[in-house]
C-alpha cells in the first residue's frame, strides 16, 4: 500500500506566497517540510526569507515544558490505562485511535507511512494481534 507522504515546499512555491505570509515548519527537527526554512530558536524564532516569515523552532513545546507535559499526559493516560487493563492486543482491538498509533509490533512495521519512509513494506496490525 502506498501512502502519500508530506511534500516539501520548494523555494519556488514559497516565492509565490503573498509577502507577509507566515510559514510554521513544525517538522524542522525531523528535517523540515519547507525548503527555505532554517532552524530558529525560542530566543530568535522568526526568519524572513523572500518576504515570508518563517517560524521553525524545534521542540516547540519546550518553551512551556511543564504545561506541555500535562497536556500530553492528559491525552495519553487513557491509552496507558487501557493497555494496562486489557493488554496491548485487546486494547488495540477495542480502540481505533490506539490501533492507528501502533507503528511497529512483533518486529514488523505496521504503519504504512513509516514503512514507506524506510523502504520497507508494512504489515497490517490486525494480522499480528
């Protein structure tokens, strides 16, 4: 199964944007998704290129780490509890969102985009649980 991966935005695409537009490259710490983006920092977060404001701070939640930790915990604790209560296999059978979050299981890549990104084939999680 082929998965459409995000397409990096080229310099030519950026130049077509209206001056004053803003690009937020939240994937900058994984290589970025905009050709013109460069890593910025919380101290100096904005870079102007081709009339376009670029914000490309890696680890954006790091600016509010305490709050970010609580936010992440609040949305993931349910999954940890479900896995503890039912075991992983039953928990993924019961919860589609959790099932979609499994990238690898039993040595197999179960997420199509992850598999494609490393040149491998994915295996349906349902066949492994």
